[in-house]
């Protein structure tokens, strides 16, 4: 099994910044993880990709966050971090950490952390 624990989140005003971190644990599965990232979801909407960081160093961002959010991974510490800058009310959502293992044919999720951006 792979456990993902999110750290961070909270409330911030428009234009502010927040950092989300996610720590992965599960020695047997971690070596099989090929990507980690962040998704978000608001009530009534589907979960959407925010940013993903692949093992080959490539990253992928949602158009809505390009230029404002930065994703990074620390492979030694098994973490993925999302730096969120110039936050907007539309960024308000529950943010979920995600890890994908092609070998295990599974996608893993954290429990989520709430980010609220107020004007």
C-alpha cells in the first residue's frame, strides 16, 4: 500500500501564496511510482488535474495555474510540493495529492486539504 499525507492548505486572501506538501510512505510501492501530482475538486464538480511531476523530470500544469503554481518533487524524501502564488478565488477547492504506479496499475490519493481564497 501507499499512503499519501497532505500538509498545508488553509485560508488566504486574493493574491496571496500557499504551499502544499505531500509525503508518501510505503516502501514496497514507492519504487514503482512514476508520477506524483496535485488535483483539486469543488462541490458539484469533477476532480481536475492541477499539476503533475513525472519521474523523467517533466511537468504538466492546468492552463488555469500556469505561471502561478510550481510543482516539485524530492525523490529522497518521497515528497511532492505545490507552490501556489497569486491565488485567485477560483483556486478555492479541496486539493488532493496523487501518485500513479503503472506497474501496480493503481492511482493513489491523499485525503485532501482545503484551500480557501477570499477577496
